[in-house]
C-alpha cells in the first residue's frame, strides 16, 4: 500500500515544482489533487494545472505516476523507462498519453515520478472486475464486443511497430533462437526467488521447469505491451482513446500479449467465480481475429498461456507477501500458493490441484452479507441475495457469509467513488471477513442497495 500521502503538502510541493519547470509561466497552481486508485504497482495522482503565459490563462488535467514507496511488487522499478516507452510511441498509431515531464529525484515527492497529460474517457473496472461492476456490466453485448475488438486491434498495432527504428532497444534486445523467451523466464525466475522466502511453491516450481523444457524460437519478435488487458485501455464512445501501463513492456514474442489478455480476462471472471459477460468474444474467436489481423498463425498459445499464468502467479506471491507483512487480511490463508493462477496452471499442466477451495456462483445460492458501519451515521444492515436477486434489511443477520466493516464516512466515500475500494481495503479502512469472491460478484447489487431504503422492515 502506498504510504498515507498528505495531499495538501503534496499539492504545495507540486505547485513549486511545476513553477520551477515552467520558468516563463506565471501564477502556476495545482488544484483538484486526488488519489484516484490504489495501484499496487505504482501510486497515481490526478490534478489540474493552471498558469498564465503572455497574458493568456492556460489549464490542463494531468496524471502523475510515482514509484511505490512501501508496497513493492516488482524487484526493481524503472519509471523513466516506462515514460520513455510512451515518448517513443508518441506519433505512432498507438494512442498513448503525452509525457511532458519526468522527475527522477525522489526528494520532490518522496519517489521518482512522471507526468502525463490526461486522456479523457472511461477505463473498464479492475477491482471489482468489469464482468461484475461498472459500465461494461451495463453495456449491451454489442458494445462489449466493440470494446474487446478495439483492444485487440490496439495490441496488433503495438506488435506492428518497428521497435528498433523507434529507439526501444533500451528495453533489452534478446538473442536469437529461444532468446526472447529466455529473457522472460530468467526475469520471472529471479522475481520468484526474490519474493518467495522459504515458502514452497508446488505449482509454480514445476510450471517454471515446464517453461524451460518447452522453449521454442518465436517466428516474430516485436514490442510487447506486457500488461495487455481491458482495464489498461481508455475508451471513448467504445473506441480506444488510450493504451496504458507500459511498466511490463518487453521485446519478445507477441503471442505473449495475446495469451496475457485472454488469461487476465479469464482470471477476472471465471477464475474468480464470476460469470463472463455476454458479448465479449471467446478464446478461439479472439485468436482467429488476431491471426487475420496480423497474417501470422498463433502456434504456441498453450505455452504462452502457461507463461501468463506463471507470471501472474509470481506477482500473486509478491502481493500476498506484502499484505501479510503489513498485517492486511488476504482472501485466503494460502493465497500465495492457491489462487486462480496456480489453479489454472494445475489444470493446464495436469498437476495435483493446489487446494480444494471451490468457487461459488451467487446466482446459484443464497448469500448473506452483513455491513457494520461505525462512527457518525453508522448503523448495521445486511443484504440477502437469493440466486442473484437481493434485498436489504436493517440490523444484523445470523451466520453471514461475508461481513464488511467500515466507518459510515468511508463507506459513503467508496460508494460515491471519492475513496478507491482497493485503497480502502489495503489501507485498513475497509475489512472483509469471509469469501471475497462473493463480494466481487455482488458489487453492483451492493452499490444499488447501499443507496436504497431497507426492505422487509
């Protein structure tokens, strides 16, 4: 979790920093500074910048990405490299944010950062997943398909770029043959050793061995987005207005991006027990469209799906370690070894399953969720969801499946969007006892019932 940030002090320091960066400007000021999202790999700020120059008043909205100060998921960070990728892609047909400033001195805000000009639009939900909450849930199947194909087309544009001509060799030029795979395997093997501690990894270890034994020489070597997924695009009128998050970019086999996109979509739906929304194309259809757009056959999808599950599984080990060290409750005691990534790897590689925990579909059962809201305006209420249909009641219920604790003020902030859910959870302002996957499936219902009068009184 990023450390608790004093937004007032940050706003003052940013105003001073921008004034120094813009010596010809007058009345430089920062306003509307907010923390829009927790961002477990980077901290994000949003603000408005205003200034005067030549008697003309200017204003623009900005997004600031900072290296995490405390909750470090990856072994090392290079924010400057992320910013350089976007600067290299500026002017191509891949829409990325403009990056006018990079600050590598941690003394300004406590961490290095870069500044992007904000691209207006909507970003599909990540927590809770877009299959269970937000505008994708409310969209028609036709709109969902348009969003999906727009993301795939953006990915294809990334893979079609001449990365050498664009000056992206700083990402690391792989050797020939299996070199592009070797670089990724070596990185994630080091990553796993860095984060695992003394914990055995009965799924990730044999998966790593399988990846080494089944290496191949990719037909194409391209710029890879690295974190290709629907929550990393900005949509405007269901069209792709921006392609985000380049911290995992690498030079390698473009099939890795395709497999990552499909695996992460599975992870955020069926992998969490959440029904996949109608309209989003399936794996076979997506592969066929990708092949048609690129003119290349996808020859190694299984390998890259295993690689995707392994990569994300290593990240899950790191997230779990960080949460445990900071006393933050995890979805399950064995989350570091038994999660959707390791479960998927066990299926793909015919390994013994990591655990017996079964996922539950809320449309098939009755779920009771208790809310304890404290402080001014605090009260107890609960919902009963009967096969996907819910009602709200005041008071308490016996033997709830999930219990949610928060202050009334923080809960109101979460519902209004002023307080990010993940930020509240990782910061201890929101605690959830019970099956977290049930909460993810019920988020839309919870949001509606939070603002509704009680039934059944």
